[in-house]
């Protein structure tokens, strides 16, 4: 195996593409834009999934499963929705040896089929709110695929909820956004910015779209999760209604929200460096790798047992055919936070050599201290990653007042700018700088003035984050 | 809601179809034969999945994810495989607004695409065994759909492994079968019989197929999980080979094995009665339901907190608009193992009324004893279900020596019979009695003689289980 990767500074995109393959996260599937998620990549997803699923359940949502294949006519019931998704659909026209009377689309998202079922399940105000979530695969035909970031098929969770009124649905929309922000920050160590999308960046069929945006190490933005308030758009299209306490028939207000395998791409591009992946301990398939040197493998496996008992995910790499140096490099490339080297002399002195993924220093530590020390060291590493990523994001986010400063800021990161809110002005900015409005940050202070590009009065009452995006 | 169901004895099939809907396990999807798994049904699946997933990981397998859409040509590489699946395929012919150059099939199973990747990942004997598992949805067009049992789309896990030789692959095949037997018995309380399929019942492309078979309460058999030894059939078709220690290039031997959402159907039909579902505590979404009577809801919620801390899955049904009797019936229909009724007088005396799902007796128990008593009571209930199902199975399994006894046995359950092993004789038996060979039980004693139907010498060296099957 050729284990080096192109340096980030030389070609970030090549670095990424080489790394996802060489770290054995993913492989190309045969159909255009599809991916095979290999065990190391899938374990990352499972760990993220467990964290998010627990929070989704703790906030009162229930998981369910809806069919993959949706009649084409369902999508057509919500005009904006079908317009948004039609170009990306994969369509089943034949099944069971025959041509189907009505083609079935492979779900690109499940608003329509879940809407149809919600209409059936909800009759009274007592049935509300209805809080559903689904873990599933979806298919959106992808012209410019990139592993994890834009793939024809991806995995996600999609929350779908129905409420009695706008206030309750908006509370839900923000609750889901909050879960995403928490998981991104506390688990993936990504200091995302939560905010609202401008109208041009809304989900097809939504009244309001919220997002969490992460800054990658090339300064670009990656949308890491979105939460949508649909108003009564889908309720009207699918007749999702209820009888209020007053006896009156009313339409529900619905929401939907999703986080996907794209998050693995976010982890890679937020923390990785020229040596390879750098994984946050809370998502690392192996938090610690033990490399036996010469004939210490049995002692290393014993140590692993004690570390596992202390709750540490540990792997012993005892491949005798590979040199220690080769194995060190491989686990650096694959982003394991902590490496322990154990040679015969270490064993004699009852110690191991401990190396951290982001430091060249090594230290000798007593074997007996490791079960209690490693959980603390891993926690420190987790915090270091968040601190480091927050520093990077803040250094590359510039509050700008002039068009020149704007153009400079979005060439290396994000610009915080006042904007008029006109789609035509957004288009001009995109053409000239490749930057788009990422979000109107929830936490931004109130501010007004004139548009950074066209000098018309600013919109939104606060600054907008602009950046180039994945 | 009309809550009664047709009695089992009157029409087992109507009982089943009414129950899965009224217990809110499932709903019909819009495309032919598809199902919506509602939260109560999906939670059952999640609990089963967690038990199986842990065992799969503990035995050294890793989860991965392979694409849903498979080029049609892949399936054609293994002749028996394509012949077996061609009539059931759903085919994507259009995507991204264009007709595809090569149609893509929605995976009916993943041997072919995983075989293609295994060939890429395996080069040396050091890469073996390769032990993979996938949790996924699959699609097989279904002409006679029945919820959970035969649906166009279903959920499952599929294990796929590659080995250096037949011995290692056969060990794996039996290991997987053992996991299924254990989960069925210890978690779902289904006393399945493990055995080998006769050649006519093998998986398309397999050299040997093993199964676990459960007896439903109508005496029919339900295949609950299968494990296949593929020999080198898929290795040959996809060129899955390795360099042996000797330096020689060799073909791998592969296995595959699957358990599906059909298991939910097995639970329903193994334990259910005329009142509705009866759920084994280890799979019950709610192990205990507390029904407050009059104004005791706050005390019931406090009790629920204490029970949850004791590891019990508990639900408080505090719907004031429904009478206690209505709520009792509903939770009986939905199969909750234990019901606690708490009225004002119970609270005064510090007790609750405890009712078990399979008994008409009620007893008064001190509230303070419940956190320690309920886990024991639930364990007893779990054991009772397994004992009851084992008794039922044994009573309905008859060792037969004559054709008359055979025909009588398969009209109410299973026949243990000597059989010649000829497919034409199997066909005659099927035509005359609707019974098919379910399996050659692994645990059956050695025995030979003449075929129960045609008097030719018996095959397999032991008796075969025959029964009508789902
Ligand atoms: Zn402007
Ligand atoms: Zn015969």
C-alpha cells in the first residue's frame, strides 16, 4: 500500500479523495456516484448514529420505517417539492418481470409518503404532536459525486413531525436544529454555526430552513444538517388535518430535519492534516491502537482487555509481517487518537510509549496507570480538537464592510456581511466570488446598514455568513 | 377503534391480518406488497436488531454498507443466482432525467456486489477470513404479499464472509446458524429447530443451506433465518481469490446468512392468542403498562420513573378520555406482558393491581416491591412463553411411519418422517398434502428405512421434518 497522501496545501481535493480511500473508509460503487462504506467508515457512522438516535428518542420521537418506493404521483402533489427533486430521481419502471402501470421513484426523501400516512393516523388534536424519525437510505442522482459529501445514495435520519400550529412546529424545528448543533460540537468536535437559510437556499417545499454550517480546513463551508418548517404546505397537499378541541377541522403544521453520512466528510475535512485523518475520540472506531514490537503481542492483548474494561475502544495491531514504522504510519493516516508502543524493554520496566496523533512528542507511561489515565487523555484530545477547530473557524471568519474585504475573506474562509437579501444580488456575488449565503446566524447581534455588494439597505436585521461551499 | 380480532380457531389468517393492523405494528404501503412499519413494530425490530448485532460483532464480524443499486450484469454472472432472483427484481431504467445505459436492479440480496468488492479487498491468506455484515433494505417483487412474512421490501441483516477453505467456511455457516437459533430461543422465545434444507429448498447459488424453523400456532412452519455455504460458486463468478502461504493462487469459499423483519411475524404467530399479541419481555417495546384510574396519574408517572431506573421499559397510559376497561383491552391486544392498575384506593394502601397477559388472575402488590419484583416477574414470563411454545411444538410434531399418519400430522403440525430424498417424491407429497420438507434436523438421531410415501430407501440417514409452511 502506498500510504502517503497529497498535502492539503497543495491540492485539498486530491488530499480528500486519496485519504478516504487509503484510510479504508470508502470505496467506489459500480453505479454512478454510489459508495461502499467500508467497516472503518461504517463504524464511525454507527457511533454518530447512536449518539443522535439517543437524543432523538430522549426528546420524545419514535423511529418507524416507510417504503423505499414511492408512486411518482405522490411527489407531484407538492409543486415546489417535485420541481426541486425531479432532476435527481431514480425511477423503477419494471418489476416482477413486467412494466409497472405507474412508475415508482426511489425515495429522495420521504415527506410525501410520510405525509400520506400521517393523514391516515391523525384525526384528533389528541394525536398531536406526532413525532417520527426514520433511519434510511435515499437516492438522488448525482452529477458531480464526491465520497460522503455528494453521493447518489446516502444514509441519513429524517425526522418528520406534525403539530397543531405554527408555534409548536417552529419549537420542534429549533429543537431538532439544537440536537444537530450539540452532536456536531460535542461528539464530532465541529464548532458549527446555527442559522437560517436565505429564501434562495430553502428546501423544496419549506417555509423556513435552518442549518448548521461547519468550516472545513480549506475555508469552505459544509452544511452539516438542516431542519425545515414546512408550514401547512405538505399538510395541504396530503390532507394532514385534525379536529381541534373546539370541534373545528384544521390543517397541521409539519417539520422535517435530516443529518446524513455527509457528516463523515465533515469530520475528515474539519480535523484531518497532511498525515491523514484525525478522529475525535467519541467517533473513533479505535480510540487507542497498541503496536507490539517484537514478541510482546500476548502482553499487548492483556493490556487491551484491561483497557476495554475501562471503556476504551482499543485495537492491537499485531501483524508480524509489517514493520513497526509502517504500522505507526498507517494508524496515523487512519486517525487513531492515541498510539501505544510496547517493546520488550518497555515490558521489563512495566511501561508503554504513548504518542498522541497531533504531537511528535512521545512519553513513557506506567502500564498500570493506563486504564485510569487513558479516558482522561482521550477527553483532553476531544477538547483539543474542538478548541483547535474553533480557533481555525474564528481566524477565518472576517467581519467585512467593503466589497474588497468581502472578496478577500471568502477566498480563505467566511465573510460576515450585511446584505440586501435580493436573489439577483446573491447571484452577482456568486458569479464574482463563488461564495453563497451560508446562513443568517441565530446568535448574530442586531445590525443594519447597506449591502456589501450593491449598497441597498440591508435585510434580516443582522449580518449574513457568506462562503464558498461544498 | 374496533378492537376485537377474529379468533385464531375461526380464521388464523384473518386473525393475523387484523391483528398486525389493530396492534399498530404495520400499515400497507402504496406500492404493491410494501409495508409501513409503525413505531410499535419498529421498536420490536430495533430490540431484536440490538441483540443480534451484538452477537454478530462479538463473533468478529464488522458492519459495512454496500450500494442499493446493482448493475443487472452482476446478477448474471452466477447462473443459478440470476435464475432464482430474476422474476422478483425491481429495475431502475431511468435516472437523473435520462434512460440508463445499463439498467440497475434494486438489490434483492447483496452477494454479487459484495463479491465484487471482496475480490478487490482480498489478496493474501492474511486477509482471510473476511467477516462482513450489512443491515439493509432489500426488494423482491411479491405476488402474494403478507405483512412481515412476504413483503416487496423488507429489512434484514445479511452476513457475507470469505474463507480460505471449505472447513473454515462451513464453521462460519454453522456459527451464524447458531446465533440465529440462540436469538430466536433466548430473545424471541421461539423454540426453533435447526437443520439443513433438502437440495430442492436451497438458496439460489448455494451448495448447502441451513435453516431455523419455527412452528406457528396454526401448526405451520415459518423459516426464521437461513445460513448458506456457497462453496466457490460466487468466488468463481467474481474472482474472489487469494495467494496462499505456499504462494499458490486459490479461490475463496464464501458464506451468506440472513435474518429479516419476518421474525416479527414469527413472534406474533408463535405467542399470540384470541385477545391479540403476546410479546416476549425481551422484545416488548413496553414490558409494563401502568393504567392510572381516576386522578392517580402523577403517582403513576413517579412509579414509572422508579421502574425505568430498575431497567424496565414502562409506559403510562394516562389518556383521560378513555375508560380503564378500554385501555386494559387495548394493551392486551398489543401484547404488553404486565399491566399495573393504580386507583385511589390502591394508592392509599400503597399497592397496585398486577395482571399478567396470559392469566385472568389479578394480585395486589406493594408499590415499593415493584422495582425489584418486576424484573423477576418479566423473566418468569419470558420463560413461560418459551416453555409454552416448546410444549405446543412438541405436541404437534409426530413421528410417523405410515402415509396416513403423515397426512394427519401435517394437517395440524409437523411430521417427522423418513424420506427417499427424490425431488419428484417431494412434489407428490406437496401436491397431496401441501407439506414440504422443512429441514433435516441437526439434532435428529441416526435412522434409516423406507420412504414414508414411496417405499424407496430413505436418504439423509435421519428423519426429515415435513410441514405446511409460510
Ligand atoms: Zn445587495
Ligand atoms: Zn419417496
